[in-house]
C-alpha cells in the first residue's frame, strides 16, 4: 500500500481541523459576550439560599437581574438590609430602606377551637388533602389543614405545626414567600413585622356557619369597622381585612372583636387588665361597708340611797 494514500487524508483532515479551529476561535472573539464584572460581586453579596423568594431562579438569576436593571438592589428578601446595602455599594446606587416583613398564617383554629368533619388518614400533605370533599377534614373549608406543606417548603425552619395550625417563628422568617406559594388554602400572607394588628381568619362563610365550626373565626359583625378611627379595616366577603397603609396599630379593633379573630398582643393584654380591674371594682362594690362601732364608755357610778335613821320616837 502506498504511504501517500494514508498520509494525504490525514494531513487534509488535520489541516481542516486547524482551519476550523482558527475560524471558531476568531468567531468566539468577534461574538464574545463580555460578563459584567459586577455580576460576580453582586452574587457574593447575596446569601446563597437559592430559595427563589425573589422571583428569579436562584441567587445567580437574581444577580443577573440586578446587574441588568430588571430587579432592585433590595430585591432579595432573605439578605435583608445588610445584603441590599452591599449590593447598592457595588452598583453605585442608593438603596431605599424597607420595613422588615414576615409571613403570617391567617388562622387560629387550633384543635381545641375548631371541629373536623371526618378523620383524615391520608398523605400528610395539605395540597393532597385539599382535593378531598369539602377541601379537607376541617369543618371550616378555609381553615389551616395542619399537614405541613408550608413546613416542607420553608428552607429556614421558620414555620411549624402547633396544635393543628401552622405558626411562624418571626425570628427566623425571611419573608421569602415559599410558604405562601405552598399553602393550597391561601392562608399565608407577607405582612410588615412591626404591624401587630392582624386578622387571624380567612373564612368567607356566614357568621352562623363560622360559629358552628370555629370558636375564633370572624363572623362579619362589623364591630371592628364601627370602632376603627382610621378607616383602616373593612369586612369584605364576610371577613375583616386590614389596610396596612392606614392602620395605626392602635389595637382597638382587636379589643372590641367578640370572637378574638383579630390579634394584637399588647392591646388584648390591656383589655384583659381593664376587664380584671372592672371585675375587681364590681366585687368590691358588692361587699357591705364595714360598720364602725362606737368606743365603749364606762357607765356613771350610781350612789346607793343613804339610810336615814328615824329621829322620831314611837310613843307607847
């Protein structure tokens, strides 16, 4: 076999490879997309939780959105003010301070305060149970099912099931919103952490139906509306809703709510103290006033009648 018949094809293929490689290298230089050096710096400022709470696919997606101007520098709910300040420094912009927010579960229908329609023994998942008749075993079809879908969705161990209802640990909550997305009942919302007046009910049933299923549900009595001095609370679809842009957190609606469906720890504690004081005054008024006895005085000594001897003589 002639060696040239092997050598020429090899040389041709090798030469073609060199030409194509050079062409690709040149094309790479021409069409190169230069990465903004701020991208890596912004990524380092983010917490790396990759929770998706910002609405972008992980921290890298968030960093790209910030650098491209599609997302604000304070768009990461997990990083908070510290992360926002660092990113703002990288981007060379000012950052607006935002009030911390937390997740809040709008249901206080614990095991002792609510009733069940039947016993559920299926998969421990709220989304699965919600597909059953009546939206789950709970008597209130709007109430927390307590099966922990929100707990599984939280990457920060900030929410747990306590006495049949999800409860948020605000010291751990980052307001990422994953629990909000996981709840099939739409019971969880993100609220300002400083705002202590909150409606802990989402039921849209009539007052009669609510009272049959839960001791602490909103019965749409509108007492909160009538007592609010700031026009900050209204009953919409049979449940009280607070406008946080108007609410002054006075807690008067929480004090007046007959079903305790509105919470405000300070206001409720004050109301309980006032009630105790009023009860104490009523009890004190029922007790008869003590009668003051006059001090005992010594009776004046009475003189014995003087014995008189008759000076008369009896005549015989």
